[in-house]
């Protein structure tokens, strides 16, 4: 537990470059003030921290560049941050952390604007804390979706939206979308598993999100924010250019349920039959390759052959 608290202290100090008093640290960590000194001492063994005017701070490393905005940029940023804070349903602690870092850099050339942004950051964090204490897991779900998007992994979502109670999607975009009566909820847009359908889910209606082991890639031609309701089934699926060696042509029938392009069959001088086609990069493709057994062998690309081999080994490991 102590190691966990020290890690929380580091995160807290990095999110508050202006520094925090010991009493405030204790309040935010939910521990007694008398224990903070021990946590500070343990953390000082790993990173450079110091105390200035009763404020605990992390010392900035030499060579670390700071963000320098013009006065006009600073005021425009301040106004934008205020609009963002006032017009979103849920406040995010990471937004508060980012605002603080920028505000600290402003103090040398736009101190009043910097102070305004620090006040705004504190307001946002207080609201986020209230939501957390009220049982809201909104920010935790948002973090899971962001982690899935960054790592390129599919996610299982349990939602209160009708027809989306439990689905698996490849998260392509996370951001604001137009809602009813001018509402702009934060949503996740992605491809629904087993289909070509691109869907958008209001994150506030997601009850649980779990990252899966299956990976995905975002197609280069995907433009979901320009997509209309009638266009949601356009072809924007990540495809793999496969070349297979077939011992019997009928083995290709296994791929009828997989989205793929037109196949090109060839027979070489030795009589071996090969087929070249583009197929959707999904777990379904691997399952149908497995269904072919010895009747189909992956010749190209080498990267996908290695990926398929890893999949086979994972299946075998269950029975070893």
C-alpha cells in the first residue's frame, strides 16, 4: 500500500507543477497528514523534489522545454478552456493537469492569465472529484478507451443504449459529436466486430469497458466525422493482401463469410494452385484459415504468417 501511495504522490505532484501543501496532499490521497513526510522521503529517492514556501514540488530537469505562448494566444487559450469546462457534462482530471502545466509557464509573461487558468483547473478537478465520490466511473471508462485506442486493441463495451448492451468494437476516434438539443457528448466511434458497420457510442452511456487481446489497425481511408447515417456501411476495413497455396480449390469456400476482394487463382508449372486476394484483418480470418487445416498454406505476407503462427501457438498452449 505504501508503494502505491508514493506512486500516487508522484502523479499528484506532476499534475500540480505549482506545488501542493502537505495538508492538501493528505486530503487528496485520503491519508493522515503525519504520513506525508514519509511518502515525500521515499519519493525523493527516485525523483528530484523540493519544498518551497511550504509547497512540495518536482524540480524541472535541465533542458526540459517549456511551452511559450504569446499574450494573444494565452488569452485565446484561457477563453477556450473556460468554454470547454462550462460546456462538457463531465470534468476530467487530466484536463486540469494539462491546464496547470501550461498556466505555470504563463506566469513569467502573462501572470494574470496563468492565475485564471490555475483557478479554472482547480474548479475542474473539484468537479471531477465530486463525480468520483458520487460513484461515476466515466473518466475511468474514458481512460480504458484511450488505452485501447493507443495500443490498437479491440474493446468490449457494456452500454445502457438499446441495441448496444454488450458489443465489441475497434475504437477509431474519441471526441465530441453533435447531440440532441445542442448537446455535445464525448463519444467513441469504431467498427463493430463481425461487421462492416461503423458505430458511435455516447461514453456517458457506457457502464463498463474491457480491453481485449485482439489487435486492429485504423484504415487510411476512414473518415467517420464526415459520414452520414446512409454512408455508415462504406468499405473502410483494414485489409491484408494474402497469397495462399491451396491443395484443393474448394478450400477457398471457407472464406465466403469473410469480407474479401476478388480472388486471383494461378497454377504454376509444378501444378500447385495459389490464390491472391485481400481479406479483412480480423480474428475471423484466422479462424477460417484454421478451418482450412492443411488445405491452405500462407505464402505471403511474411508478417501475417508470423502473426497466424503466434495465434496457433496460443491455442495450443491451452491444451499443453
